[in-house]
C-alpha cells in the first residue's frame, strides 16, 4: 500500500517543521504572515499521532494475518527487532558518546536517560526522577509498549472480542487523560503510554473493519467524509472559541480523541483513493520518499538542529537563529534539515536495509500480496464496487 508512505511523509514533515520553527522559537516574536507560518508549524505535533494511528492499523493487520501461524510470536518480534532496533540503538550509542564531550552543551543527554531509553522507558523517565531529554524518543517508547502487549491480545481474543477491546481502549483513554489532568498538569502526563493509546486502538479497529466483507466501500467513503468534516470543524471552532485548551481537563481529555477520529477517517479515504484512477493524488513520489526514510529522519533530525545551533553560536554568531530573526531560522532549517535528510537516506540505504534484508524477501513479497488483496477485501476495487 504505497499510499501509506505518502501519509508517513506528511507525518514526518509535520514533525520536522515543528522542531525547525514553532516548537523551538516563539511565534509571538513575529508579525503578519511570519507569525501565521510559525503558529501553523507549532501544530506539527499532530504528525506523531498520525504515526500512532498508522501503526495501530498496520501492526494489527500483520498480526491478524499471521495469528494462526505456529511461529506467530517469534516471527513478529524478530521482524520488528530487525526493523527498529539497529537504528535506535545506534542513536543511543551516539547520544552516550556525545555526553562524554562538551559538544552538546545544554542539549546533552545524560547516561540515566540513555539507559532507560535502552529498555524503551524514555516516555516515563520523570517517574524515576530523571528529566526527559531528546524528547522525540517518547513516541517510540509508546509504540514499543504497543508491540510488546498487543500481539498477545490479538492472538488470544476472537475478532469480535478484539474489536470490543480496541473500542474500549479508545473510550477509556480520554477518561484516563481527564483524571491525569485533574490530579496534575497535562504537561506532566502528555507523554505517558496510557494517555496516548487511543490512536493506536482506533487504527487497530479500522484494520479489523476493513477485513470485514460486510462493510462496503460506499459506506466507508461516506462515513469517512462525514467524520473528517465533523472532526476538522470541531477542532477549528474549539480553537477559535478557546475551548479544548491543552492545559484544561476537558481539552487534554478530548482533543486527541477528536483528532484521532479525523486521522482514521483520512486513512480510509487515502486507502480508498489508492485503488482508483485517482491514486496519483495519494501516491506522491516526494512524500513517499520522506515516508520511506521517516524512521531514520525522526531519530536523527534533532541532532542536526542541535549541531547547527552549536556551530552557528561558536563560529558565526551573526547567523545563529533566535526569536524574531526569521531569515536565520529559515537558514538553520534548510541546513540542518537537509543534513538530516541526507543522513536518514544513507542510513536507510546502507545501514537499515542490511537488517531488513535478513527478514527474507520472498516472505515479504508474499505478505504484501496477501495484505493488499485477500486481507483487505473492502479496499480491493475488484471485490466491491464503489468509488473504484
């Protein structure tokens, strides 16, 4: 399903622009169009939650398609390890080595954080009295917890019970967020797995729905259009009326739920369009390129932003990016962003691919064919007449 790489590309670009502009620098220090642009990029955090929905969808599909296999657990975890661990542990090694030098400065990552990240606890380090550093790792910890627990749930429950479990998680997590916000500030709970599991659950629920031949394409399309419209309108109106504020109990509880519903509906529309003559709209080569390198780019991009900041302040102070200096911020984004894209491309081609080949190409080709046609009958236009 190449159209999903386009969605990954959108997600990683949202994160890249977030950290290059709105997250690092204060939008209030600009006026006019520059202020609007900086403010828009500050919403790039939604890219992480789009990744969660995609992961829930894809991983649940893989698990459902293979749960009758005798090597179900071994095969899944071996393939996940070969995909995720090499680049992840290489980054942790780099962070640990940099900590031994003066180079990172205020962005230095301590060894305690690295050690907890080694076992994917980077999103809960405050519970151990350790500050969160190199914060992009938090979402990888959430996904790894999902990989650890969800295969056993898929293996043991019937399809109906599994759908009920996913729906239950989606309904329960907003209540968990509300309780968390009531007893503490949302910023203290924002990264915890139990406050972010609803996106994964919704993606999983969609994966099950698309494998049900009783659900037709027309119904899916119409329902998805309605959900996207309602979700988007609700979020825009809530922002204009200053409702669903992130630092309020109701906002922290409900904003992600509304957003995730919109993402699931968007995913449905992208998948449906991908099997029609309009597939070129969702199969965009540039976005697919960013989708293919998204994992490595997500891991390394902050290192290059930190590196540029350090070099500029030490050797060219007049070019150092800071609030109110839009040209210097753009220069930092172009230089650091380009370097991170090059590094991620090289990593994918010459490092990550070495481990991916160990998963066995014939098996991969078979899985892709099965996943595309037999396992997703509602998406295959040959099976159900609809927008195809």
